[in-house]
């Protein structure tokens, strides 16, 4: 019996859609926590935040990092249809970089001292914006190539 090497385009689109949905839902869920810490940074009020709130933000960031790590692993395991191998490889690389940028942001929060490495946080924010934009372009391209 020959092992299937490449994905059926329909199955691939369904799997990719699920990963994109998971990513979007996770981003939406963590957005309110990001906005809280961003506002505190902009107003230079991080040290004035309640400790429990700062810790909660850190936990939420760590949770979303775990989700993005799983999405990156799932993307790596997916088999792409032959005509999508190139774009799939680009998506894997871009999403892996996105995940790594979220790790940087999560690590920029120091719960014990209630401090934020602002340089790392700001760079991560910029990187995430650029990488997610690039990833979504690649996803749209993959969907167009299948249709």
C-alpha cells in the first residue's frame, strides 16, 4: 500500500481554516489583556497596576503562546497539496516567527518585579503586526490557489 504523501486540497483548506480560526479566536481573547498592559505602558503606570491584574495578563500571554506553539506544530505536521508546497512552507516559516515574537512579548513581562522590558515588548508588538499581516496574505494566496 502506498502511503499518501500529499494532502487533498479540500482537506488541506479545512485544516488550514481551522488553524486560522484558532489563531484569530486566541488573538481576540488575549486582546483585552494586551490593551490593558499597552495602556499602562503608554501612561507609565505599570507599577500602579494591581499585582493580581499584572499576573493575570502574564498568565493570559503565556496561555496564548502555548496555543500559538500548537498551531505552529500543527502547520509543520500538515501535508500540503503539491501546488501549495511553496506557499505552505512560507506560511510555516512566517507563523513560526510570529509564535516566537509572542514568546518575546510574554517573556518581557516580569511578574516578580511587576516590570516590562519595554524595548522587547514594543519590538514584539511591531513584529507580530508585520508577521500576522504576512501570514494572512499567505493564507489568502493558498486559498486562491486551491479554488
